[in-house]
C-alpha cells in the first residue's frame, strides 16, 4: 500500500459494488430514454469509465472541467470552470457524473449553469458523498457511498494532482497536508 495512505476505505471490489449499485439506480430511473452524461474532470474519470459501461440506455458523453480546490484539502468556495460542454442541451436528459460531493459548491454551480440551458432534466450521480461538510444545500439523485469527513484519494481522486492512479480509495494521512 502507498505509504501516505492511512487506511483503505473502499477496495477494488467494494468500489465495483458501489458503481454497479449506482448504475442500477440510473438504469431504473431513465429506462430506455437517452441520456447525455457530463463527466466532471478530472476526479470522475475512473468512475465515469466504469459506470458508463453499465448503463443500458443510449448514452452520449461530454466533459466539463471544474475546480474549487487548488492545492489544499479544504474547499476555497470559489469554483473555476475551465472546460465547458459544447452540446446543445435543449430537451436532453442530463446526467452529471461527479466523484465526490463535499461542500456542495462545485455541483450547485454546475447544476445552475446546466439548468439554464433548457435541459429536460438535470440529475446528479456521485460515487461518494461527505454530507457532514455541506455548505450549500444540494443532494445527488444517485449516490454510491456516504463516507465520513476524511480526505480520500485514489480511483481518480487526488490531493495536489497526486494519487489518482491508486486502484482503491484510501484516507490520506494528515501529515501529507498539514
Ligand atoms: P465541493 O465543491 O466542496 O463539493 O468539492 C467537490 C470537489 O472537491 C470534488 O469534485 C473533488 O474534486 C474535490 N474533493 C472534495 N473532497 C475530496 C476528497 O476527500 N478527496 C479528493 N478530492 C476531494
Ligand atoms: Mg479534485
């Protein structure tokens, strides 16, 4: 195991189970209706890759890149949009794919932006949720696992752009960022 990881929160098998559960809920919600999946970069890339393979409706995929974190382990509250989707959302079922909801600042901004563009609906799916840290009111429509208030990395999630490639999700040792 990586020396900076205090403990494993979800191993490979546990991640796969959580992803399948989310996929099941999304499939049940949309049925045969087509969906535009908007993947929030970079943290959601592994989750999106695994989730999208389990969706049964016709799916198109696009990306947005949003950051609120800079190099620290707590949210700045400021959300920076550096890549936007170019697809016309009018009348579409939009599914936002996010790695983790923490303060909620990122997703509330993304949802507001997308809702203004005429989508038929905007739903949110997230692999992880840290509800204890919420600063703005926002809930995902589909959630993989609710986790305690600890900083986690791996399976796409980073600290200062590191650890994304770990095949598990682990709690980062506080010594790394304090
Ligand atoms: P929010 O705007 O505070 O909800 O933050 C959401 C974003 O912050 C996520 O998309 C992640 O990129 C990042 N983030 C929040 N918590 C963690 C964590 O525990 N580990 C890694 N990244 C996190
Ligand atoms: Mg991040």
